[in-house]
């Protein structure tokens, strides 16, 4: 077993204590799965395109033991326990856990009831995949407990199934793949068509750089409806172009419908930007990807229309204060942005981002430095 991430161990120990307090017994094991940022390749996953996430050192940890009936406990807020006689109709935060057990059953990896206590420090509602972290920690825990060897790419699909069909959010496979497949120190280049992937070294420190994550703290606005609408646009554009997915559209594809045309252009140019980013990183220069990050943001803002005033403010302020590149990350409509910054300029960029938000009367963003952490793993 690889050495567990130290921070994941701390979180898992708290989950273990919560398990003892809630269920009066010892867990049979501890597991952890991280949140993520996506470096580039946004809204490409459900178009069978390319993505490039890395895992954040924030985890959902699960303490789990086999039991007679299902029960889920979360350390969130005051602590909450949900008991369920079956996996039907579990709601709220526990749906992400029950949904994974349901999806495993549906996928030929049967599981019996368990008691599960979770503890997570992946920022909630920040577009950093707190729900995927919960799903993936649950999945690797139940797989281990019930003796299933599940390939990690297939596991990502199963966790996605839980989110799509049980929770009812029409997301792609980016977040679950990131949580399960990313490795420490690397950014993962993933082809969402066939799960071929490559871990590309991402050594920011060697170049005197840091990656800032800017959680805009923006309240959610009709995210699911808009996300689904973008997916529907892509499907319609692919249908009109006569290709299975927009990933397959010719580079010069044009449609009469202006909106569908812009959606198509985003997907095609974004896939190209991912490939260009991989090229530059492989030549060993992280600083060279700044313009690609910014171009991705512009495309998401103007062609794909998934940015927000908070995200634009953060990106513009970061660039204005000397960031080498900046963009929204994740689904958009609030959530988080990332900025590639020389270490010496990090404080100035952070100050500029906070000042810009204050001037516009926006929520105060939370800024932190990201590091490429380990993917989902058993802690003990
Ligand atoms: C959300 C979804 C992912 C992906 C991104 C956009 O994070 O969960 O599947 O589509 O948005 O890239």
C-alpha cells in the first residue's frame, strides 16, 4: 500500500472517532478521496474530449464497517446520522453515499449494508468536487470491504452513475476520474473517450511558481439547469454536424445557429488547448501555459457562457496584478478560479483579487495555494 497522505490520515482519524461515537464500534478500515481542480479542459468531458485535472490536498475520509442495516454519519455541522432500511430514496448529503452503493449493485459489484462515517475538508459548493470526493471515498471503501477489485476507470464510471442516476445531477466523468486516478505531483491528461491517460509532472516550485485557487464564495444560481442546457446544446450541435460527439467535429465546423456555433467552437478550441498544454508541460515549462489558461477562460466566458461576474472579477484582477494566466475551473456559474503566479507575486495577486471583489460588492473570496496531491487511497 502506498504511503497515505498525512493530511488524509488526520481527516480519517477524525472520521474514525466520529464512527465510534455514532455507532459504538470500531471501523474496519479508513479510506480517503480528494477534491480536484481542473487545470484546463472544461466542459469537454461529456463531449468525449480531453481534461487535465490534479487532486487537491483536501479529502473526504470514510470510516466504514459491515453492518446489518445502512447508516451514514457526517461530521458536517453538528454531525448528522441518517439510517436507512434500504438504498431507496436516501436524500441530502447521504444520497452521494447511498447512490454509490446502489450504483455498485447495479454494476455487478454487490454490496451489503454498512455503517459509514465521513469527514471532509473539501470546500463545499466551491466547484472543487466535494461530492465526487465523498462518492469515491465510499466506493473504494465498499469495494475493499466486500472484496471487489474494480479498475479505477470503471470505478469512476460507477461513481458518475451514482451522481447522474441516483442524485440526479447530469455531470460528466471529470470529477470522479480526478479523485480516483490522479497521482501526487502530477497533473493527469485524460482522454474521456477511452480513459487513456498520462501523468504529466507538474513541478511549480522548480520554476518559482504557485497555483492559487480562488474560491469566489459566490452563491449558487440555477447551476444544474444551466449545466444541463449546455449538455443539450452540445448534443444538438453534434447531431446537426452528423458526429457522435463534438470531439469528432471537424476543426472548421460551422453551424447556422450562432449559439450552437459558439458552443462547438469552445469544445474544439478547448480540446486543442489541452493538447497544447500537454506539449508545453512535457517540454518542462509550466510558465509557458499561462496564455492557454487565460484563453480557456475567455472561451468559457464568451462562447460557452458559463462564467460569472465573481469569476470574471477574480480572473481579471489576477491578470491585472501580474498572474501568468488565470481561468475559472470546474462547471462555472460561481465556484472557483485558478491563477498561475510567480511565488513572489502571490501576495500582490491575492490582494488585488480581494480588492476587486470588495469594490464590486461581491463576497470575499478565499484564496489558497494548490498542490498536486495523491488520488483516492486506503489510509488504514
Ligand atoms: C462539473 C462536472 C464535470 C465537468 C465540469 C466542467 O465539474 O461535474 O463533469 O463537466 O463541470 O468541465
